[in-house]
């Protein structure tokens, strides 16, 4: 099977260099495709000079389209090339040297359509970078040991952290299409996962595979006396996109009661857990924009 890695980058040249060096050493990769989101830190010039030596092909976009736009472009590129599998990742991630081999083994053995590694915090590899809600209940786990213990035959079925070292088959992309580029960031990955689930895709996390990623936001912050969690970030850009895109995802895939619960959680979190009333106003503005089909509001927060 032909496997092509898709790396989306924006203004993180040192981390991109590190990642491309790791990918260049992997024998199972047919190609590495880099989508540069109009970086302003010299990434484009560096790629022009060094990409060929690393076996990398690259495209520099005329504007920053966010992770959603970058993966939309990159996955379309894989489809144009006729590869069988796309391996998707941001520039700040770093797969373990055996990560791809472990994923491919399970694709070949189990017929997975959409699978990924356990995404661990680079600062503490014993902890997950993104908390996982285990299937069949409300339990959320934060430690890699809990993932290993919960796995059945080495897999956690129907769970994956999209765009962090995930493999997607060509057949699945044909069936469900490309990521929603208008989402920009935050929520595009969840939407793609839920779309795949709705299409009946075979999805799993491969517990033995590891992909390191910096832990930078307060994802899964406990609230309501520990009964639930909230994905908080100090970035107004990230929060705006999260609120806007999450409202649409919940409406389209879960229903209006889940949208209402999201608003209850948002109001509680920013009134009680971490008082910040202005965030409630920002959230409402973002959610209403999404429901109107307006995907331009995040631009006011770009720097």
C-alpha cells in the first residue's frame, strides 16, 4: 500500500525541521507532502532550498487557511496522487519511529479505515495530550496506562484523535469527502471523525502506537464538581472557532439537546469554574455566526 504523509505547517519552522527529519527515516512512506499555510517565518524559503534533499514535496498557500484548510488541501493532494493511505499530522507533532509500522499492521490485519496512535503529552509521555472518552460510557481518561488497560486486542474501538498521526484510507475519503475547510481550526477534526462514524467506518486507536504532541491548552478541565469537563483555552481565536464549530457539529450529529447542554456548560464554566463573563458573549457571537453560515468572524482574532 502506498502511504503519503500530509504535514500542515504555519510559522513553526524548527518543529517542522524536526518532524521532517523523523519522517525521512521511515521506509514505509511513499512521499511526504507539506502544506505551508502562508508562513511568515521563512518556512517557504527553507522548503524551497531543503525539501528535495529530504524527499519532501510542498505547496505554499497564498493565505493562512488554518488546520482545516491545510488538511483539506493536503488530503485532496493525496487523492490526486492516487495513494492508498494518508498519514495526517500537524508540524508540532512527532511520531515514535515505530508508530507508522504499528498502525499499518492493524490496517492490514483488521481492515481499519481510520486509525491513529495514542497521542501523548510531549512534556509527560505517561499522560495523554488530549483526554479520551472511552466508548460505551462517560469515563474520560487522561493517562496512557488507562488507555492500555481499556484496550481490547490492542485497540480502543471507535475512538481516534484526528489529524494527530492518523491513517485514513483512500476508500473512506472517497465515501465521506474532505475536511470542512471553512472551520479554520478546532472542531474540523471532530466533524471528520463523526462523519466517518456516520458512514460506518472501522475506527480505532492503536494503543501501542505513540505520537507526541505539546500539551498547551486546558483540555478536559473538570467542572460541575467533577461531573463533566470543558475544553478551555486562553486563545480567543481558538475559543471562537471551538464555540462556532462545536455548535454546528452538535446540531448536525447529536441534536439540539446537546447544543443546549454545550451552552449550559459554557455559561457555568465562565461564571463559576473560571469567571470570565466576556467569554460567554464571545461564545454566543461565534455560535450564532456558525448557525448563520458565517465563517469569517475568526479573522478578527488573527495576528
